C-alpha cells in the first residue's frame, strides 16, 4: 500500500504537471513524470476528481480545466485588507459589471468572517456593489477579458478585431498578450503585447476589441521584458521609445498641501516657494496624458513647461470663456487680475 505522505505529494505534483500543460497529457506521460504505473495514474485521476479538482478527459489525454480550478492562497488579515483595498479601487474606478471581481471579494469576505467580522461585512457589501445591476452591463467586455486572460495564462496568441476611434474602422491583428493594465483615468483596461502587424509592442484598449479568438500558436515573453521599465515614465498607460519630457507646474498655495500629500509620479520633484505656492516637476513619457489630471485642478494650477502643454490649456481656457458667454482680449499691461482679460459679450 502507498504511503499516505508519498501519495499526497505525488497528487500535488500531478496537479502542477497538468496545470503546466493546458493541452493535456497522456496517462502514460503522467505516469512517467510521476514515476508510477499507468494504472496508478488512472486511479490518481479519480482521486483528483474526489478532491474537487476539475479534471477533463479527451480520448487518451487528461488535463485540468484552468478556468474552474480554484487557487488556494493563505493570507494574513493585513494581506487580505491590502487585497480588499485594491478591489475597492477596482469598484470605484471601473464602471463595468465584473462578476469575477465580485466573486473573488465575496470569497475573501467569507474567509474573514470569524477573524474580522467588521472587515468581512464591508467586503461583502463591496461585492454586492460590484454585482449591482445598475452598473454598466457589457457582456462583450467580460468575454474579451476572459479570453485574453485564458490566452495569457496558456501562452497562446490571439486573433483580435480592434476598433480604431480615429478611422472608425475595425482592424485585425495577431496579438501575444504580455500583461493587462487597468487605467483609472479612463475607467478602462488595456492589454499590452506583441502585435502583428507591425511586429512590435503595442497597447490595445480592451473595451475597443470587438472580437477575440485564441489560436494554436504559442509565444514566450522575452526574458528581458520588464513592464515596470516600460511604464516607468508613463503618467498612466502611455509610453514612448523617446526620452521623457520635463513637465513643470505651479500650484496655488491653497492646494499646495494637497499636492504634497500624494506622490503623483515616480520622478516628481517639489519646490516650495516663498509665497506658499509649489513648483512641481516630473519627467513624463507623454504629457498629453496628464491633461485630465491638470484640468481637475482648475485655476489652482498653471502649466509652465512644456510650451505645447501650456498652449493647449490656454486654448481650452479661451474656449471655456466663449462657452460661458465671455470673450477674451490680451491682458492689459499692469493688470492685477486675469479677469481683466475677460469681458461680457
């Protein structure tokens, strides 16, 4: 009779082997890798099923349904709270109904029922919020996200049909997913990967993918690829092969303390001024990506550099003035207020 410890270890190894081969393996190959008889491997399949492992069989091959397999993770209450905070950000920054996020948070909440009942209750409420039918329902988004996740986990290329907003056309590509990245500013998700054409790294907005199919072609991510380095200079998701651009902003004294409370970019440098204002500078891959954030500060921020970004905001200020019934002239010399440049129509 097999030793309990030995069998348990072999069953665990069998799970790892099958997970590493999403295409499945023959019983003979499983037996060889485990160093057991083929009939024992068949018995182990039944043991896995009894343990609740979702095993599939297709002719001579066996495998594990990776989408149904439940990962077992042990966490401290502090680690669980960190995951909860990340899930809350997902709840408040993404507008699509996401049943997977809700299910994960609900499981985490139930697991903490006895250890931290107050925390557990709040996690369950957050899961309810994610499942709220009032949230935007987009079955296509969920299907595309599931397919990309499956392809990414199995290392298989996908055929995507991606809509381009500027041309209003749908283009077809072969894509090797490298990673998925949420984007809080646009409440969206992006997939970054090697796209053919043009045979280079590209970013696609998941919400604009109209259709996706997994292919039989496999891929590997280059060993020297580092997503941290790729997005190091990005404000969010936009990166460039060129040098980052220096952005310099002046914040009004009434918001300077708020700016200092957060680190907005890894390269930022702060210089306090005698009048209480704050000079903020950073080196950003694509300054245009900062526009929504800069606009959010209104008149409490002034763009000093680069000139292109400053002129963009100046143009928007003129457009806003006209929209609200003002017209703009050059500021009179020696004026004390910018309002001197605006006159009622």
